[in-house]
C-alpha cells in the first residue's frame, strides 16, 4: 500500500484586489511532494502577485494558503525558512564575491558549517571557478545561476521560481532543467512562473494559465491566450 504524497503548497479560494482591479479571483491549487506546477500568463495577469502571496510576502484579501500544515495567515516570519525563492531580480550583493554572497545568506539561515553545501551548489551551477570574483563582474546569466544557488542554500521543501530562465544561455537552461529534475526526485514542491509553454510542459505535473484573474488548466492541446 502506497502512502499519499504530502501537500506542501495548498492555495484555496485566493482573491486579491488592487484598488478597483481584481487581480486574482477564486484561485485554488495544490502541489504535493515531488510535484512541479508551472504558471503561465501575459504580463500583468497576476502571476507575480500570486507568487508573492505563496511566498508569504503579500497577504490575500480572501482565501488561504498553506505551506505544509501551516496557514500563512497565522505563520511567523520563520515560515520563510520553509521556502526558497528565485525572484525576477537576483537579490545579490554586487560588491561581494559569489562565495561571499552564499556565506552571507548561510548566516541569515543559521546554517552550521555551510561550506560543503556552498561548494556543492556553486559546482552544480558551474560557478565554482568564479567563486572569488565580485558579482558585479558576473554576466546576467551567471547572476541568475547564483540567485538559484542562493534560493536552494537552506534546502527548503518548497521552491518558488519567478521566470527562472531569465538571462540564462543554453548551458544555464540545461543546468536549470537538471536542477528542477533533481528537486522533483528529492520530493521538493516547485511552483514556477514562465512565459515558455514548452518548458512548462516538459517540467511540470500541472500547468495553469492566469486569465482575467482566473486560473485555467492547460492541456497539451490548449493554445495559450485563446
């Protein structure tokens, strides 16, 4: 008898309004261990708003989000240790080196003896040879790879990716594809926004599109935006 996978992200009837504009309307979905959900939608459709709600950065006007068994409406700031977020901007310190950035975030997460983990991630993202270079000398793609390493540093059970392939070259995208597959195999839940339908389908167990604030399930035969 198999045990059902645990729910790591659960969004129920979430709504969000900015002024008179309703950005999210009755949005519900669940992502379990080892599952990847990709979210598509035009610019301004509400993808980033939903991502920020799931990241515990914005509260919904209605509805509730759970990370594991914890509802975000009553969670403390500690819940952010449960998630790793790759935002649209890298959120790195340009004057620090690559390894110094990860050491800084390791201290924020109170990681003990993080050097092995830092080296593992820098090698995985093919940045080890540039570990002692200032981030201000990195290309956009290198900064994005370092941002991904930063988000995974504390090995969170929930990983949130906002357009994670931004600025990545072909090699970087291949590294990202491998990393996402690894997260699935390790039972992590991944919630990603993207404009790339084919990548969403190749990665994901679930694909949705936001249109007019509503979440629409995307089948292989669906055409985005129609």
